[in-house]
C-alpha cells in the first residue's frame, strides 16, 4: 500500500526542491502534471555517475507524488546521438566497430552475443532493469523515435528559420577563451563532450560551415553518418542541400518531409525543455560551466522557442571506492547493475538521497561496504526507536520505498559483514551457511536462508566478485602441530581457556565474549571488565591472541571476525585445529 506522506524538515533537500517545483509548475502550467526530466546517452555502460542524473529528479518527483500531485518523470534516451568512438573493455566489441563512428547509436550493432538489435538498446536495457529494481517510475522517450517520426518537425523548421538569432546567441561565447582543462568532477557527459569537441563533421561543432550557420545536421543518405555539411537552405521551400565528407554523397531534400537528422545539441536540449514543459532537470558540472549547454540553453529556450529554463541544480561527482579489476570487462566503469549485485536497492537509494546534489560521495565496492551496511543498520534502529534526526528519517523513508509502496526487503537483516564472512568460509554451500547462521543466536535460530535474502545473496556476490582470491578465507585442513608445539606456557594456557569455554559460549555473542575475555582472565581481570578498567597492555595481549588463532585456523595474521570464523569452522573442527 502507498506510503503515507510524511512532514520533513527544511534540512531535507528533496522537500525544499519539491516545494519550489510545485510552486513553479503551478505558475507555468496550472492544473497540469508536474514535469521533471533526465537525459541519458546509451553510448556505452550507463554508470553510477549517470545515475545521479536520474535519482535527483526521481526523488523530487516521488516527494511530489507523496503529496498527492500528478507528476511525470521523463527520461530522454539520447539514442539518436552519434556513435563517437569504440569504448575500451566492452565484451563482444573489437576495432571493427570503428566503421560505425558517426552513425546514430540505434544504427550501430550491439556487442557480439547481445540479444538486442542495436548498441543503444543493449546499454539501455541494463539501465532500465536497474531502475526497475530501484523503484524508479519514469516515462522513457527515444530521441530516435521522436526525430525519425517527425515529432519535432515544427521545432526544426522554426529553429532553421531563426538560425540567425541562434547564431547570435552562440556567438556571444565563441569569442571567449576556453577555460583550461582540469580534472572533471564527474565522468564526461556525452552530449556536452560532443558540443565542446565537435561532431567530427566538416562543419563546426555548433553547425557553422562555409555557407553560414545551420542548427540542424542530417545523417547521410548513403553511409548513414553525420559527417555532413549543410551547404544551402531555402526558408520558403525548406529545400536543404548537404554533402557528406565521409563518402562524398550529396543530395537536396525537403526538410518539411525529411526525418533523418537532428538539431545540434545546444539547440536540441532547450527545444525539448519547451516542447515537454520541463520544470525541473538537474545538470552535471560539465553542463554548468560558462558557455555550456545549460547556460546557452537558458537563453535559447526563451528567445527562440518561447519556453522557460527548468530549475536546474548542479550535481557533483559520484566516486567509486575499490572496484575490483575483475569488473574491468565493462571498461572499469561500474554501473547501477554492478552496484545492485552487491547491495540492496534501499542502500543504493539511500546513498543518493542523503546527500544534496552538489555534494560528492563515494559508492563502496571494497571493504568499506561493510561499514556502510553497519551505518545503515544503526540508522534503521534509530528510526525504529524514534531517536533519528529529522533529515535522517527523511532520507531513510526515501530509501526504503516510494509513493507506490515499500521496496522488497530482507525479512531478517543480519549484519552484512557476518553474512559476507560466512559466504567466504562456506564458498556458498547452503547447508553449511544455514548451520552457521542458525548458531548465531541459539535463542532464535534461523529456519531458512530465505529469511536473510536478498542480503545474503548480495554479500555472497561481493565476496565472489570484489574480494581478490588472495584475500579469501581458506580454513586449514590439518592442525599446525609445529606452531602448537612451539607455544610457551601462556600461549598453551590461552588455547585451553578458549577450548574449555566453547560449549557454554557457542553463539555469536557468547564467542565474542569468550575470545575477548581470554586475555583479560590471563592477566588477572574479569572477562566482563570494560576497556576503561583495563591497562593498555591488554589490547596488545588481545591482538597477539587473535593473531595466534588466525594462524592456527586459516594460516594468516588476520581474517573474518573470530566469533563468526569459529562458528563457521564448527566446534569439532576448531578443537582439532587448536590441538585438542
């Protein structure tokens, strides 16, 4: 059932934007649905930086829905953009794809082995699947379909008629010195890159050629590429002549009937704002610099198309922490689908909801994901007992569900680090996994692994895809008798204390108390003594004891948390490996 709208404090950025967007929408188009928008180019894997382009308006749109307003979240698939280059590291793609450079993304073959008809559909499908899992409701618009069906014909003819006015706006920026290149705060946006570097055609990047400025670029009728230059245009007849520098083809067409081309990017974007009535659309750093598409578009949308620029917050960089080399089959750029293999949708939504758009953050693929889950579980507890801060409550609410209802969740969310350790030790053996997890809390044993799914599956996927083989846990098959024989009296006594306590402490909490307590007892203190009651030397003794246990159990100095490791190995085998 739908989530009831909650009041949120002004510290919640989503609510603040929702207030502004509702007010602006009523001013621009009273009584009509609120329109927010995103734009994605399926030119390759659509990565986690691109996801911010979607999640920012999604969260605002969802808040507006929660308040009872009708809202449309448009995602424009820029699949009529040109294929710019052959990306590195994409499975099923080789240098032969270079022959397609300059063609629309929907006219480029998908990678070998793909079930999809085109390059654009191949990469779009993965994103659509991820958005479905994240609970993102949207209306998808294919720009190939829009342009080739003639949907924008009136807007194209209007732009061509007013090409002089558009040229004058663009000319304000042509004379300005380009800023020095610096480290981008986000992966480069395809459309902005094309606008900045040029399309590879004989014409300039903004449509200027020897015959003057034209805001429209045809795809060649022979080779299908956009390496074309408009050489003549007649406003009365709409006859347009172009030549192709790739194949020397030339033809004259009637633009009022011609559907094989598109407006140049800096005109195309504001045209769509006016056509769709977009009130809210964020933009990345690349779009927000002086002379960029967003700034220029703000002038073009009003003076040429009679529309208004959307409310457009700039969004910052989304970084990655520790993406494993084994994921480089996608060029080393992790996608939302990659993230959803190792974390539940709620966690990924939370990462985007809790930070303002202009705040950068990282998504963890390394050990940091365990700390992230600990933080999430702590927040869940605070929300449950009403001790969380208002902004944290709001971010949590946006993470766990949408206006349509809550996302599916793990019925019994055990600690991610515990599940990962168990998955590591058992190598995914379900019977062993169930045995170990059932022993974590003997007072409330787990009856089925379904109770800890899908979190268990995510933790297992993280172990299998992101933890290098040399860091995986391999339990010894036989006791290290040489090490055991070499122990001094204190070392042997510490093992005896542990072994004697196994029966009565065989649970996660019990073993935690036991392994931390052995060095305390040996030093003459109570096993229940708190850190404040103990000298600093106890910590050194604990580390020494832990290292001994790791060596005897897994042959290394470190490993999974010892209580979890002991449960996973099993009491009989632990006794054998510790020399009993």
